[in-house]
C-alpha cells in the first residue's frame, strides 16, 4: 500500500531528521513505530501522509508518488490522528466527526447521505454516540481521543495513521484506544500505522514493529523478532529483559 | 438556546432582520408609520408612483377607502434617505460579519476582526491621501478618488501583509496576522501625520473616517452589494474548509483541504468584502468581531451554519447600530463610535468570560 | 494694583455701546500731558477682564485669527503686524508673514523670536485657554477678545484702534459698519411678518455625510436675522453643527446659502442642486440657492457688513419675487 523509498527529510534546510528511510506497508498491517524522542517518528508519519515532502527519495501510495496526488485524493485513502488536536472554537462531537467527510463531498453539495451513515458508524465504533452533543474541549482525554479517531474513521480511509494515540492517557484508557484500533484493523482491514511510546502496548497490539533511531530504521519486522534485548538497549539505551511467548512483556532492569 | 434548535434560531434571525429593516425606515427625526412606509416603498417601484399621491381603494360590497397624498418630503425621506441607509447598513453588516466569521475560522482565533489585518488602516490612508490630492478639485473627482484610493489601499495592505509573511510557497497564518498588525500600526501613524500636516480643516476628514452609513446613494449600494452577496455565497460554500482550519492547518491538510488554495480564496474574499465597505462607510470596527461571536453562542461553531447566521444577524445588528447612532442624540453620532463603544465593552466581557478560547 | 478710576470709567464707557439702537457713542480722547498718566493710557483691561500692561505704544503686534488680522488692516495699523495665524489671508501679504499658530497649536519659539510687544487673540479659538496660558508664561502681553455678537465685533475693532493708536480710523470703520447695518435693518423691518423667509446656511456638504449648518446661534445666524430672514435651524451651540438631511427637508427653508470659505472647501450650490434628496425643499423649487462668501459671515471682522448686505440682497430678491 505504501512504499517509502530512501527518504531523506529535514525541516527548512536544517540538518536531516530522516536519513534514508525504507519501509513497506502492506494491506491489513498493523505497524507500530517506536523510537526515542527526536528519532523522527512524527516526521516519518508526516512524510508518509504527504504533508511533508522528502528532500530525496519518494513515498508511493498504492504505486503512485504521493506528491502527484491531490490532498482530497490522499485524504480519501489516509486518515491521520495527530498528536495534538487544538480546536479554535467550541465544537460539538458530531461536528468534529462530520469534518471527516470533507474529502468525500463536493464544495457546492450540501447533502451527503452516505456521509450520515459513515459518521454514525464512526461514532458508534468509537463509543462516542452518547457524547454527540457535547463540546469536545470539555471531554476527558480518553473521550477526546476517541472523537479524533471517529473523525478519522468517518473519512472511510484504507490507512489510519496515528501519532501517539495513547499519549497522556492512563493504562486503562490506553488499552481501550488500542483495542478500538485493533478491532478496526481486524474487522475492516484498515491498515494501521501508529507511533507509540509504550513498548508493551506496541508488542501487545501490533503485528509489526519499526524501530527508529536518529532518522534511520534500526530494525523492522515481527514483534519478537524486533523487540530483542539487544535492539532495545541499542535504541533506547536501557537494559531490559524480554519475556517472550504469550505473555510477552519487557522488564526494565535497574 | 439549544431547546429552540438551529432551525428556530434561523427563523428568529430572519424575523429580527425584517423588523430591524422596518424600524430602521420608521425611526428618524420624524417617525413614520407603517402605512406611510409601505406606500412610500411601493411608490418606488416602477409604474407605482400613484401610491405616494392620493388614491382610493375600491373593495367588494361598495367599500371604499380613501388615502390622501403622502406628506411633503416623505417619499424622498423613505426612498432616497432612509431606505438606502438601511440597505447599506444591512450589506455592510453582512459583509463585515461574514468576513469576520471567515477570518476567525481561518486564523483559528476568535479575536480576529477583518480590520486587524490592515484593511481599515489601508482604507483610511487611501482616503486621506485622496483628500489631500484633490484639494480644490471638483467634488466628483474628489469623491471618485476617495473611493478608488481607499479601496486600493485596503486591499493593497492585505496583499502586502500576505507578501511580507510568505516564506517559500507557504503563508503561515500567524505571520500574516503579525504582518497585518504591523502594517496597520505604520499606516495609521502615516495617516495621522498626513492629517496633521496637510489637511487644512481636519474636521470633516476625521468625521468621515469614524464610519457612517448616512446619506448613502443608490449607486454606492450598486457597488457594495454585489461584492458582498457574492462573497457571502462563496464563503458559505467554504464552511467545511473553515471548520477544518479551526482544527489547525495541519489537520486541515489531513482532512483533504488544499490549504494554500483555500486560504488564498478565503483571504481574498474576506478582505474584499471588508475593503469595499471602507470607501463608502469609513471604519466600522468590531462588527466583524462581535457578530460571529454572539452567533457562536447560539448556533455553535460549525462554520457552515455560522456564516449564514452571522450574515443575517450582522445585517440586523448594523441596521440597529445605525439607528442608535442617528437617533440617540440630536446630532448623528458616527456609526463607528457606536460599534466601537459596544465592541470595546464586548471585548472586555470576552476577556472576563471564562469560556474564551484564544 | 488698582486702576485709576478715570481709566476704568473710560474703558467702561467704551464697552457700553448699544448696537441695536444703531448709535455708537464715540469717546473723545482726553489729552493728558502727565507722563505717568501717559504710560497708564497704555494699560488696558480686555473684555475678559485680563490686565494688559504695555507701558508704551506697541509697535510689534501678532494677531492670532484671520479676523484680527483683517481688523488691523482695516484700522490702518497693518505695518505693526509682525506675525499672524496660518489662515490669515487678508491683506494678501499676511500669507508671507511668520505664522505662529495653526490648528496644530502654537509655535512658541517662533512667537518669541518675533519679539512682539503685544499679542491679540480670540478666545473662541482657544476655549481651553491653553494657548493664552502658554503666551502669558512667555511674558508677552496678550489682549483677548471673545465676541458673541456683532456689538462685540464692533467693540473689538474699537479696541484694536485703541491698542494701535488708530482710534480715528477705527471709529470710521465702525461708523460705516453701523450706518450700512442700520440701512439693512430698516429695509428688513419693512418685510411683512408672513413674508419673512426661512433661511438655511450650509457651510459644508459633499453629499456623503450630513450637511454642516450655521444655526441661529452663530454669527451667520444673527446676520440672517438682521438681513430680514429667520433661521431654518435653531440651536444654542454657537457653532456650526452637522444636521441630518431629514431634519433639513422637514424644516423646508425658502432660501439656502452655500458658503465657500477658505477652510471649508468643495461646497457650491451645484452640489445641492444636483442632489435629488434636496428636491422637495422650497428653496430648490423656487431656485433660491445661492453661493455666499463664507469668510464674510464667519470671520468676526469688518467684512461682516459685506456678508450682511449679501444676505440681505438675496432675501430681498426672494421677498420681492
């Protein structure tokens, strides 16, 4: 679905943040992107959804250079849940979720019958139906994140990109969010690409992990294949013990 | 207000607008009554001039009612003085409010006013420049140049702010806002200097700049109305884009908005709508700030509804402000003073209100 | 310091002039040889009660309004004027003089450099006494007038005559003014009550904002009344006011004067005749819209008589038509 080829990227002529990234995302994958702060995770998402343009290399979306696609075309395929979602005004939940219909409606059409259903489904799937009349800025962090995911789902995307969807959430809400995402991945076959900071959570929910450091992919592949004691020490500079098998988890050593 | 519903709000706004039009025509140095107003208005339609003269209505069953001619001057007062003022106030109110609502959405900032990005400062500069250039010239030349220069400088200032804030192929909105504020400050100072040094008698100039819809002529409405109607229609169609911008430029892109193109279109239309009012009505501040704000409380932030609602309420609001301006005291108070006064108080209220999201 | 009673009485009698009766008393100068009293003669009290101590005849005088400049010229003391305000234009040489004051304020430095013996100013243009205080602090003698009616204007002419030792000329100017005014007033009295036209004096109008009107409380208003008309718009402000066009249509004046003054440009009768909104007014249908010289009726100087006669001429034409 997405091919990232030798991508080099830097902001405004500064030092490169991405140093030659190669990545292949297949349909139905659920990929976690892990790496220390400043390793270029968010920047990689930006390049892959076409809001940032690489200095060198290309990003192909379903075989076409993403730079040749109009924003609306991209938005019909890729939905992004950004890390920050500041709103200028008091919007109600339903209004925010309806924004996801933007790429599907012509400028001068005022009705969107398919859209109504997509919006209702998205709110149902994310469990925010009862919140529809609430002001988004007055919701809890977990509820708010669900609304943002609902907006992304209302876009009816093939690929869902999330930038730290569990940031600032407690473990209960983090798991709710990840369950929700996983369910969409399994039921609708939406390809998921998510930046995560919690290794355990990534290991629990993702099929594949890409480990990033200094703008380079250190390792990519299945969870047990990538999250080894050696690679984690190399990337995060901490000593850990990995307990494999069904109860996969990572224990941080003193 | 939620219980009334959005449909109810719109019906209320339309009724409010109609009432304010009628009241606007009715109240003045001489208060006019509805039958006179209706006859005056009818007499303005082609071929219906008899409505102003005396006539007899014959009904069924031999019922007859006789109407004497309208009192002297009423026809002129209704058709050529009050109606144009009310219609102009209506369009200017619509223009400034829609422009304000759009710019607030675009800049994701509820404290933006169409005049903050330099439109009024540019307009005032052009106006005073025209006054100086046409000193001693005939009134028509001076009028024409005032309209032309204040419009050109209004639009020119926004364009200049746009160029100044452009980095590469992008125009970050925060830079644009700052450039507008900076240009406004410089132009205002330059205008004051021109008035101070070069204008022989500054009183009428200063009064004109204070903003007023009084003595509007129909041809002026002919210029202002099409721009504002077109702008309102097109910006209404950009409601979804503006919603997306309210979630931030980055999110707007994710949602599929061609941000640079939408931004340019919205900016150009919103500026034109505000700039076209400056040559004819001077600087009528704060309307573009207040009206969208009040409407947001009633119908929420969804720009698809906010723009038409702001248009309706803005029209009614400015008609009422103009009415207050011309009937509060014996002399007509400049409209800009009324809106500025209300706006200033409103601004303080906003600052003090807990729900302000800056 | 107490003024000698003699001087006080002299001043009082100068001020006690009845205009409406049409006779101006002239005070014959008492020739005093005593030098001490001679120097006393050059001390004055202005109409606002300000004491003006000169000591000797002033030779370098600065005038602060166009009207005062005109009065200086009219009483034949023009050569004593060393500076004036920026709007003074009669005599034309006034434009070449140093301008010490404009609407932007006083140029105190310029004023000091002119080394004036006396400044004559009009409080009307300095209602807050700011400029007055400023000049007083420079230790320059200031004589202030504050005319409210035509009688005050004539007194001002007389006072300038006293200050410049040109009383004979001043008296001649006043006598001429009074004589011509009496003639106008007499003719005006002949107008039958029902024929008295209602007159509107527009001082500024450009079609984009409500017109500025000289009401009955202005000088122009009193001229209209003496000339045999009545003012269409009344108020007590004493200034020109902006009046809504609607009120003007309702007041329905029989005659409209449009004044071109050097400081209020771009108004001519064509502006009003070409504006359809005025068309219901009597003055328009009877073609009684006239251009008048603004400077003649709003400058409180000797040319006011010209303004009066101009008004009177138009009013009489209207009455006889």
